[in-house]
């Protein structure tokens, strides 16, 4: 009987330690504003820009921008190609992100898959590029806000 409460207490402490993420507990809410999200002219331009804006907003919610309270960013799709050759559909995308008044970050990926899954493949590529460019922009903002010795 003596060991049951001690065991229960140990289990509760272990679960709360695992459940509480220190980065989430210490992270501040940074207000991220996307000044502009542009796509090159062509077929599906507005849809692609709209999708990229949603993906960038989602990625920015997960990113750690350090001590910055608000950040103004912009992004532009530099290149987007989607082509089928034989039984492989290849999607290539390059996105250029910029901290307004600061540095730029570029993310590029090329990915292949089944031609029947073209739309899912395009969204997957845009998601990966958005996560990459937001992660790099967050790193730039963190480095910029740290005091230099």
C-alpha cells in the first residue's frame, strides 16, 4: 500500500515532464505579417499564391522567431514547374523569402511522384518549400534580435 502512491506520483511527474515542452512554454507569440506573397504569371497563379500564403502562415505559427514581438515578411515564388515525363510527374519550386528591411532566404526543392497524384504532389512541394523558407527567416530574425558582444 505504501508503494502505490509513490508509484502514482512518479507516473504523474513523468507524464507532466514529457507533456510540457520547454520551447513552447518559453516561446513568445510573435506577430507575423506577410506583406506580400507573389507567384509568377501563368496558369493557376492566384490559386498558387493563395495556397502559399496559407502554408506560410501555418509554418510561421510553428516557427520560433526569438524575442521579436512582430515581424514583417514577404515571399515570392521564383520558379514553379510541373511536368510529366513518362510515368513520373516532377514538380520543382523555388521560393524567395525576405525579412522586410533585412536579409533574404531561398528554398528550393524538386520532387517526383505519380502523375495521377499531381495536385497532392504540388501541395506537398509548396508545403516543404514554405517550411524551409520560414525556418530560415526565423533563424535570421533570431540572429538579428540577439545582442552582440
